[in-house]
C-alpha cells in the first residue's frame, strides 16, 4: 500500500509541476503582447496630446494670419517688432531713464547692471562690446588668467 500511495503522490506532484510550468509559460507568452499594447497605448496618448497642441497652435496662427491681411496691421507689426519705417521716415529710439548718478548715455551700459549669481550666468544674453577693451582683459584668455592670478605675487 505504501507504494501505491507514494506513486499517487508522485503523480500528483508531477501534475502540479506540469500545471505550474504551463501556467508560467502561458503568463510569459501572454505578457509580451499585453506589455506591447500598453506601451503603444501610452505612445498614442502622448501623440494625441501633441496633435491637440499643434491644432491649437495652427488655429492661433490662422487667426494671426487673418489679422495680418490688412496693410495697416502689417505696417504696425513691422514698426513694433522689427523697427521698420516707411520711406522718408527715421527711427528714433529713446534710451531708458537715467539712474541716480548715471548719465542718459550710460543708462544702457550693461556694466551698470547689478552683479549676477554665477548659477544664473547661462540665462544672460551676451552683450556686444562697443570697442576695444582695455586693461587686464585686452590680452585675451591668457591676459585674463594672468590678471586673475596676480594675487600670487
């Protein structure tokens, strides 16, 4: 009797193992298509949002295009955004108000602006120099480096 009982237990264990392996294989084979479908649906959702954004931008551009059909609107846009003037006209730009102790000409000088934190340097637009610089920076990189290290003397 002991042999019959152990044989039936072994056959049950074998059946459970086969069932477990079949279940694992089924899950693994079914996971790939399901995972692919989930990824594709998320991509479709992202693309749908991008299409909606582009549709809103297109509608705004069409509205702007309709607004610019008149010559008066075109001339106003050319004056405001591109500083264009009609023939026989001159463009006059008024400098900002002078600060205390600063003349009107020096008001637009970027050297009069407050100091900037080094972490914000990349957000600044570079200023173009009006002429040749003088002093320690006139020697290019090596001149600036030499001037920076003068405290060693």
